[in-house]
C-alpha cells in the first residue's frame, strides 16, 4: 500500500492574499489540463486511467484509487462484482456536519 505525504500549509494572511495577482477577465485562456495519467493513482497496462465498470486485476482487489468518470476525477475501488473484479465509484464524501 502506498503512503501519501501531506503538505502542511501556513494560514494565508490578509496581506499575503492582497499580494496575489488576479487575472483580468480578458486574459489569455487557461493552460491545457495535464494528461489524465498525471492525476490518476492507478493506471491500466496501456497507461490509461481506470473508469468505473472496468475490470481490475486481482492484485488490485480492495484497492482505492483515483479514476476518471465523464471527464472528472472520482474515487474508485476494486471490488468483486458479478464474479469479476471491477472498479466501482465510491460515493462522494459528505461535507455536511
């Protein structure tokens, strides 16, 4: 299992926030998005992001990963479904307290 490293960030002060330059509405278009392979945590043998419903290798059973669904990134898990290991989308985390 891979361990994730977390970066501790200092709180943003009002003075520091005021120093951040903001782009004008007429600015050039945003930079293109990076290839999916740079954001997915587990890739298929072909080097693509996994999608919910795709088969997953037995070695990945119960593994949680970041995959792609409809152009957005989602959390997926490799589970036994219908007699085969498949990637399934996990429900979104609730933000209500």
